[in-house]
C-alpha cells in the first residue's frame, strides 16, 4: 500500500561527486556502490582520468525516482551535486557510496551542525552494509529507497537510525522518472551514446545468476527478477522525450532481457507508439541472438555493455565466473559491428590465480575482440557479497580503506602480484587498447559524426 505523508516538507538530495572538484566518480554504477576511475600518477594516467570524467556523468537513478516520488507526495525537492546546500531543509538525503564515503560523512556532519533541527541521512547499499562508517547520519535506509518512500515513510520522526525496508519495490509502482531540478543536460555517456540529453531508466531489477558470489547487484536488488511492463517503459520514454528533450537512453537494468520475450515486446511498443530513441543496455552475450539484436536495432538499440572478463578458463573457474562460449561471443560482436551497434567489453585483472603473464595475455586477447571500446578494472570484493566475506575470514584483504575499493586498485592479497604491478598493468591495458592508430581514428570519426546534423 502506498503512503502519503500528511506534513509537507522541504527535502534536499545531495551528491558529493563534484563538491570537492571534478572526479571520475559515478555512484549509479556497480549496483550503486559506485566506481571511481584511477589510472595512476603519471601524466598519461591523469589524461585518461580527465577524459573519462568529461565523457561519463551518469544520473543516480534512485535519486531521480525518490525525488519524483516525494514531489508527488507534495514535498519540495532540490538536488545538489556541485555545492553544499546553504539553505535550510527539513531533510537532507545524501547519496552514499563506497568510493566517496569519507566526504559523504564529512558533509553530513557539516549539515547536522549547521541545521541542527533537520534530519540528515543516507541512501545506498554501502551505507546500509557499513553504517558504522557514517556516524554523522541521523538515519540510513537499508533497502530500496524507492520502496521506503512509497510504502513506509509517514513523517519526519520516522527518520531515525537504520531503517529496514520491509519489501522490494513493485516496478509497476515506480513513476516515470522526472529529471526536473537535476542537471539533465549535463548527463553524458560518451562515446557510447553521443546524443544529448542522455538520461537513464530501469525496466527490471534483480539478477538470478551465480555471479552473485562477487557481484553487487543481487546484494542490492535481490535475485528475483522484477519487470516493468513494456507499455509502462515506453510511456516513460515518451514522457522524458517530451519534457526533457531526451535523445538517448541508457537502461540501467543489471541484466537486460533475462525475460527473453521482453526485448521484442519493448521494441514493438517503441515502434508502435513512435517513441524513437537511441538506447543502450547491459546484458550477457548468451542472451543475445541475431534475431533479437536486429529487432532491437530497428527500435533504436545502439550500444551494448557485456562482461567478457578474461580469456583464461582456469582463472575464471577459480573465481567462480562462468565464461560465455567464445565463438558465440565473437559472432555477436561481429554482427553488432556489421549492423551498427557499439559493443563495450568489460575485462577484469587481478583475479585469484592471475599473474603478470596471464594479465598481459588477456590484454592481447582484448585487442582482438573488435569491441567499440573496452573497460579494464581490478577484481574487487564488496561488503555484502560472499566473496568479501570469504576474503575477510581468510585474512586476504590488504586493507579496509574502502575508498580504495574503486575497481582500479588492488585491495586483496593475490600472491606475487603487488599493488604497483596492478597499477602498471591497468595503465598498460588502457594504453595498448586506446593508443592504437585505428582506435584513435575510429573514435575521432565517431565523435565527428555525432556533431553532424544528419
């Protein structure tokens, strides 16, 4: 049952991402634990980091949904991402993450001191898993914030301590995401979706796959898949196009298309309702076929993120990762290239069993995959996952300075692999992949085309 609080309040949602300077932080990624790109201390490292920060700025989708829900209840909601609120609000909601935890808690303390009659709290799976790291919080929402504000939130006095959310949100209960008050013209996902404004949405939550051993999405969203109807999603798209001039859309589903009929249903509705838009998804290659790809392409699909991870079968097994059949993956990537869908390949280094040689072999493998771009990251355990618990009990965590858990630093004991080895190999991967003449040329041409009026 939905609840409408009787007292109308002023509420501020705060993202610390840019308050302390431009950073390549995106708190919506990694199951809302967040990521922060770090390539080392060299000049070329800093260039990569700056380019990434300027290319990618994703909305924190939970914040957008929460703001939309609260406004529908009659509250006034404002969003801050590049400065600390200077005016009084009844409630300050700070977006919590693993990568900017110290700044988040610091700002909470400043807000509590300045506005001592207000409530200051956090949303996000990391504060919920590690509430002791947020001593300046009046409240922390443990569970889906949308569900809390839809089903449980009565009034100001409810906001105290760790608030356990009683159930997961019904995807049909979510409103169309209203980006009013958010910097929607600044959100970007280049060079993957070049058309701006670029906004995001979810058509499903939950992931049933065994990769939940190390993945944050089942931790934050559960294993049961909850689906929003294709009709409702297309109505969302029409709303965002009309109100915000949206030209491209990123689906933030953990695995798009687990329901194998859904890509066809959604594509049919997009075409039927003339809701044309360029859109991107994240999914598994084994859920993709030439049939559903061509169908989605006709409806505007232009980018796909897939996890390739490694080419080493033994290392994958040791890390409880199931690899996609290589020939199928290769065929899917080639087909996407042929019809005009950009493929982003995700690769991981620093896994259990990895060596300098195995990582360099994987880097060479990545160069031959014909992906449009690649993302290389370091195997990272997260509080709340079985992988983290295993390493913690085995005393294999190098440290618990959680801001280092950003997917770019080694935080686990991997035998002979040192932190400096990982830093150098990660930079080597990016340099080898991106500093090729053909890759520079193709990316430059892609950007040039994005600015042409036809």
